[in-house]
């Protein structure tokens, strides 16, 4: 899929991760695919942006200063059931649980451009 195709599918993305490097890397990769992104560093800010901005694509880290992303998947899903939600974490053992709770994808850190592109398809 080309840049225009990704942008039509995902006019806006939300990145919820407390690691600045991860936010910058993911934001740059999404920009390369033509997808603008918002970046926040806590679950509370993520939920606020979820409600106000209604992104079509959400990248949710697990370990955040105010809780775990895995515990908020269902709440995020309830607000935006049609948005694509991707869990990003270094804890590979959370894959099945994240998918069972409603995540559409799972990317293990460190991030890789091929993994990111594959969840966008």
C-alpha cells in the first residue's frame, strides 16, 4: 500500500508511550507512511486525546507512569471500537492477553519498520 492509501485508512494516529525515543521513532515512521500522529506519555492523557481527537490508529504501550496499557485496552475499545489498536511492549508474553482483550495487533519492542508496516495493512 502506498502513502495515500495509509493516510486514507488512518488520517490520524495516537501514540501512548512514556519513552520519548519510541514516540519519536514511531512518529517518524508513521509520517513516512503519510500518517500524522499525536504523542502522549500517560494513560490519562491518552484517554483524553482518544476522546477529543478520535484517532483511527492507536499505539498503546504497556508500562506507563499511571498504569498498564493492557488494563485499558477494553476502555479504549469502548470509546473507539472501530479504530485499530496496537499494543507495543517489550513483554512478549502479553501478546495473547492483549489480543484477547481487543487489541488488533501486537508489536514487541524494539520497534521495527517491517513490523509497524505489517500492522498497518
